[in-house]
C-alpha cells in the first residue's frame, strides 16, 4: 500500500520522459522477489494429475475435482530467471514445470474465493523444478515434498493484473504458455483452459486455516491441456499443444505404448519458458536455464 503509489508515479514519469532513464535488460534481472514469506504451489490443472495417476494405474479420488492440492515450497532463496539449474545426480530425474503464479496482498484466514481474487497484486511465471526420481520415495513417507522440490525460478518481470488486459479474467491467465527444450518446441498449452481451480479458489484454500502475508506467492501447478477430442494432449509435431513438463510427456508415452521413452533433463540441456502478447513480445520476460552438474 505504501510503495505501489510511488511506483505508479515513477512509471508515469518514465512514460513522459520526466526523469532520466535507461533501457531495462531482462538478462540482468534477478527474481522479482529473491525470497518470499511464503511460496505455496497448487495443482490446479487436474488433467495433469489424472494423467499421472492413469499411467501408474492408480485410482483418481473424486475429491481431487473439488478440493485443491497444494504444497508449501522453499521460499528462502529463488533462482534468477537465467540462473543454471544445479543437479547433483542425473538419476534424480530433473524436470521443468512451467506454471503461472500470483503474488497476494495480506489475506485473512477464511476468505472466500471471490474476495481472494481481489487480493491478487501481481502475475508472473515460474519454472518449478522437480526431481521426479526422488518424489515417489518422499511421498511414500506420507510427509510431502522436500528434497524433490529444489529452488524454483521466476520470470524476470511480474505484471499487475490491470496491465494484462483481456488476458486476465480476475482469476485465470489466458494465453499460450511457451516451453522450449533445447531449442525445440515442447509446449504451447493455454493457461486459461482446463484450469479446474482458479487463483481465487487456490488462495482461499491456502487461507482456510491461516492468514497469508503480503508477498505470498501462489502457483497454479503445471499447465496442462487435454486434446480437442478429450484424450491426453498431443505433441506439437502432431498438431497438439504439447506439454509443460517432461513427466506429462512420459505419462502419455506410458499410456499409449506401455513405457516412457523421453528422458528427463541432463546436464547441458536448456529450457526456455515465456508467454507472448498480441504483438508477440514476452509479457513477463523469459526464463531461460541450463542444467549443470554439481
């Protein structure tokens, strides 16, 4: 509340050349929030969860369609948009997860989904890095993610909802979330389609038993679209919208042929994540990262 009016005044001065200015280079940008009081990631695209469980032969609980999934990630340190992804062991199964995020104002406990939509101050993107090889063992303990969810990277720029125009409907971001792997198109899924829970619902779910501090980041989970015929999404090369993570690629391969063929990311692989406006300019800048061995 104190800083936003000053930033708006500064933006107006910049637009009217009222103060000295220099060009902004997103390559030099750190994460918009280098750390946060809270980073809570949901799984709003239930299609993604359904496909993963189908590949495992696991039943899909009906509650998943009306009770959001969410976990609390590490928020003490985020990767910059072009920082490398450190990988200790390729067997850990390094995967990207291209997602939409929002940053909230102070949110009171027990807020409704409708009221929660008014608490959204900023919108951006993330690469929520996952180590797929470590996830089953952690979940088997019944105590959630920790080692399998290392530091996430966020887009160079977070944008106010009013600047997004028709792309933002109050609870969902509409548009193709672009994901390239090693320079090849992997995903162009529409973030506004197949989102079972919008951000108002995710925020209300997170605030059911606690207040959320201003600066809380809430993630959508991996953006995922079903195919036009209702089946699993198809690769871009086959006329589909592709995928926002490799786990979903492998899941579809398993469903269709009985086994996964696509490997997870290895040292030297690069991932690029962005979303374009109607002029084909990146709205939030670009997340571009290389996996490195440590």
